[in-house]
């Protein structure tokens, strides 16, 4: 089962980051980006947050499972989708803990 576009729209609306929170469709699912950093994935209508030490205390007891086969366990933060303040805090802390993406190499001509 793939993720519904309505689910993605709901996450983006609830987080309230405007154009800073974007997404890209990947293999029938979605990667979510905050300020151009991948902060999580939406798979099978569940929101998987990239694991980081920055939010471990806030996510104690949150279920963890892999978003796709072969992946490590990610926290599933669906329970925070209706709590905009908590959702924003978790997403921002995760974004701040992650490194900037590596620049893409230009193909050799």
C-alpha cells in the first residue's frame, strides 16, 4: 500500500512550516524535507522520523519500525500529528541535528 497524498498534505499543514517543509515522491512513498534536509519518510500512511539524538527524550515509548525493507528502525510519530506544537519542535530539532546534504556532483563531460 502506498501513502495517500492527503496524508502528506495533512502532515505539511499540521507542521505549519510553509514552503520550508517539502516532499518528494519516491517509489510510491514520500521523503519529507525541512530546509532541504531529509527529516523523515511517509510510508504506508505512517510518518517515520529520521532517528537523531536530539529528540530521543521526547520520543521515549514511541513505536519504532523500518519504513521500508532493509532500513533501520525509525520512530513512528503519527501520535504527534495532531499536536502542532510538539510536531514542530520534533521536526525542527531533527532538522538541526542533521548535516547539510552533500552537494551533487556534476557529471563529467
